[in-house]
C-alpha cells in the first residue's frame, strides 16, 4: 500500500473511532433494569435520529433481549449481572446484552411459527428481535452466559 | 402506566377495553387475571378491544394466546377488536393472525358472536 493511501486509511479509521460513542452498564437482574436499559438505548437512538417507528422496534428488541437475560438467563438471581453495551455512530446503533445464565442452543429452540407451536405461551422474543433489527447475533459468553448483539442502521434519508 | 382493563356487557358479549401496555410484569398478569375472572364467572364470549393499547411485548402476546386457550377450553370464544398498526404487525410476524379472529368494527364483532 502506498504511503499516502495508508495515511488516508489511518485518518479514516481515526474519524470512525472518534464518531463512535460507547456506553457500558452493569445492571442487576431485575425488571427495573429492563426499563433502564430500554431508556438508555432509546436516548442513543434518538440522538442518531431514528424515526418513531424504528424507535419502537429498537425499544422492543432491547426489552425482549433484557427480559431473556434477566428472566431466562440469570433467573432474577441477585448475584448475577447483565451487561449492556451501546455503541452509536451517526448512522448505526449497536446494542450488546450479556447475561450469566446457563446459555442455550438456538437450534434446539422450538420454531414459534410452526403450526404446533402457535399456541405456546412463550418463545417469540427472538423472533421479534430478528424481525425488528437489521443484524442479530447470539453467542455463548466465556466462561458462561449468553450474549446478544443487535444492530440497527439509520435508513437513507431517515 | 401498566394496563387498565374495564369491562362492559353488550348483549351476551363481554367487551374488555384495554388501555396502556401489556408487557411482562403487571400488565400481562392483570390481563391473565381478568380473563380467568371472566371465564370463571361464566362469561364465555369475550371481545378484547385493543384500540388504546400502545405497546405489547412477547409476554403480552403470550398472555393473549393463553387467554385464547383458556376461553376456548371452557367452550368460549375470544376475539380481538381495533388493533393498532403495531399490534397488527406483531400478529403478522408471529402468525397469530391465523389464530385470532380480528375485527375493525365493534358492531360487526358483536354480531359475529351470534
């Protein structure tokens, strides 16, 4: 790579880093944490300029993910924490939520859209997150727990 | 605000007017308790009016499905009225449009129970 090109790339990287603001929180395994996580993420989403419809989708995705972490992951255990990370640029919002639960394999979860599962009481949260966010990844944390990463991009002209 | 549930009788149909949020915690459990109370009290034709419900999460959807099952198992019927666009979207994403009978107009909904 020519020297000028390399310098240009470094400047671009530096600009990108400067443009990204990151907030990290450690939350208790309570339903109050679900509300405070949603509020924190929506503040960031508002700064980026998402419209009302996207704000609703982002807020709901965060709630669903937080409920999974607090209720199904940490099972309201007061000794276990939930990690929330919010990274924002002018065009992109990234939210990462991690718990200290036993973890799970997505492939073994019942398909909530299968005819025989439509009347199940639960199991729709991840489906909604996938429908509402542009990117969604789930992985096991080390040494234990689950981490969900979701990204929403500001629509062009939005 | 959680959810406020008020009931009114239109002929033999019990209309549940819901207002607020049906989400994990108070909102979802209030809805569950109300449906059980009505079914236990012999009300078997239920119309859930969601016109003033601003927010339903997956727990709220779960309670609606459980309410539907509870009423159906008792030989009754639970139908939905006046969904907001967001709730319609949720029912579409979750394919629950194939489960619930949904009405825009209350008179037509009431008539459908006959």
